[in-house]
C-alpha cells in the first residue's frame, strides 16, 4: 500500500448525514444524496466524524449543481494535512476495503481527532482514503 501526504483546502459541500458507523449507514446516505444530484460532473466524498458517530455523504458545491442542492444541509470538509492511499478495482471490492484501509492508516499514523476521515470517490473504480494528521 503506497501511503502519501498532502494538504487540502477546505471543501464546501452539501450532504446527507446519518448517525452510526459507515458500514451501517453509508449506502443509505449516498442513496439519498443521489436522489438530489447526479454523479456525472460532481465530486463525491464520504466523511466520518468519530466524535459524533456521524457519517456524511457529501457532494462538493460548484456553480452547476447549486440549484439541485437546495434542501440539503451545507457544511465544509476541513482542510489540512492528510495521509492517503488510493484504492482501485470494482466498486463492491473498493467499498469493502475502505474500513480496513482506515484501520491500517490509524495503526501507522496518529489521527487528528478534530477532523473527520475522508473517502474521495474520484470515479466508480477508484477511491482515495484520507486520514487527517498533525505534522
């Protein structure tokens, strides 16, 4: 597993939030989000805040999707320093690897507990798993 570091900027998003562990609530949160906005031309994120036990299926706000996002909660994915790795393969395989990948990252790095972990869905066959850290 290739692990790299990068600093990201804050990302304004609209989201659907669900209480509970991602393995139990992520698919329902994304299903609800998909009823509002298309995957095409949008950036999607899964964000888990362990402190609140809350999973958010998010879409980055841009000029072309603002109207479709009315009625959704709005917020920001916190920027800063993250370690990350890229998962590639069939979607069902990738989804099953997200949790174990976060476990591996937290065994190697100390998580910044003030920021949530991020899944960035770059395409149907690729997800970037990002763990917030302090330098």
